C-alpha cells in the first residue's frame, strides 16, 4: 500500500507533461486518480497509463459549466475528493499592441480560476 491508499485525487491538466507525471506518481502511491484536460484523445491515452480505477474527464477549467460537470462526474464515480492538483494553465505570447481584453480574460480564466483560489 502506498502513502495515498484510499485517497481520491484530481489533477487538472493531467493529460500530458507535468500534470500526467504527477497523476502517474499519485497513482503509484495508491490513490484513485481523476485527470482533467481539453483533448479527449490525449486524455484517453493518459488514462491508459494509470490504474484501473482512474477517471479521465474532458473539461475546460475556464468554463464553469465544464467544472461543474467534471465535479459531478467525479462525485458520482469516486464519491468525494481528498485532494486537487491544479496544473492546467494557458499562455499567449503576444506583442503588447496585440493584447486584447479577450486574451487577458482567457489567461485569467484558466490560470486564476475557482480551483486556484
């Protein structure tokens, strides 16, 4: 039994990179892992690297409806969460004169969403 046996953990942005590595480590430590991400194909491929009890949920963390749906799915499948790894992020590399209110809103919505607070 690992240090996280009988724990349920969500990793946002868990379908690739650091998020996937974190999800795999949490899985190795015995937790049931839910991963969230935008790309359904990447999510399913990432889920295949995790234990049988894992869950992959397509969700845009900047969209409150997606977040509500993700948490409802996790509650239905896991019952509760013991921890959340907030890993989803978004960046735009623009010249200052190209920055728009919409581009700032998108960065803020993903990187400073209600999961981060």
